[in-house]
């Protein structure tokens, strides 16, 4: 009985973790994109001369 439970639990946990990670990745990517966009907007006039 206990062996049966231990077979199923990791599988369910893995499925949940994968789903959570996928949600986190999507959210994280959007967050990073927003931060980069804001940084570029603020630093663009400063960075432009140093890049060329």
C-alpha cells in the first residue's frame, strides 16, 4: 500500500511543479521584458552616445 502511494506522489508533484514552472517562466519573461523596456526608455539618451 505504502509503495503504491510513493509511486503516485512524485508523479503528481512533478506534474504540478512543471505546470507551476511554466506559469512562472511566462510571468518571469514578461517581467524581465518590462524591466528591460523601462531601463531602455530611461537610459536610451545616455547609452546612445556611448554605443556609437
